[in-house]
C-alpha cells in the first residue's frame, strides 16, 4: 500500500466516523431540544480535520521514485471526480434550498457556510474513495491470469 492509499484510507475513515457521529448526535438533539439548536451536533464533523494530518503521519518512502504515471493518472481522475461531486452537491443544495424556501423568500446566511463545508467535505471524501477504488481496480488480475 503506497502513501496515497494510506492517506485516502485516513480520509475515508475520518469522514465516515465524523458523519456517523454527527447524524446520530443531530438526531438525538433534534428530539431533545429542537432543530435550530440541534445543529450543534455537527461539531463531530471536526473529525474530518484529522484527515489533513495524513501528510504528516505517512512520510514519503525513501528512494528516487515516489510516483509513476499510473499514480499520477489515478490522482488526476480521483481529483476530477471529487471536484465534480463537490460541484453537484453545491448545486443540489443551493437549488434544494431555493425550491424549499421559494424564490421570494430570504435565506438565513448561517446556511451558507454549511453548504460550503458540505461541498468541501464531499470533494475530499470522493477523491479519497475514488483513489481507493482505482488502485483496487488496477490490482485485479485479468481473466486469463497473465498481465
């Protein structure tokens, strides 16, 4: 497993744990104290920040070659997928709020950072997930058994 895969696993695990804990906490707080204050449960999404420490935790391997063409193509494809998913999430949330509120209503500005963070987290999560999928797909043997 190379450095990119280890960092991708860290991102997927941190995002999954943060999302899982946030959903549980927001649900519990919603039934106890109501929705505007239940958004405090989103604080568990701070666990996603630990994924940013991946470059410090996983040092570069010694040797002259750090990445080859295949690694660069995998990173390029996964980055494109992450930004595409982020753009779609941002657009869907913006249009969903517009449809929910109606075109003549005002939108609370406190919603805007939450939309931005959802798109931001989506970009990194999808990039990490695609990195893992593409590395796993390339390591499969063809049907004949010969490479």
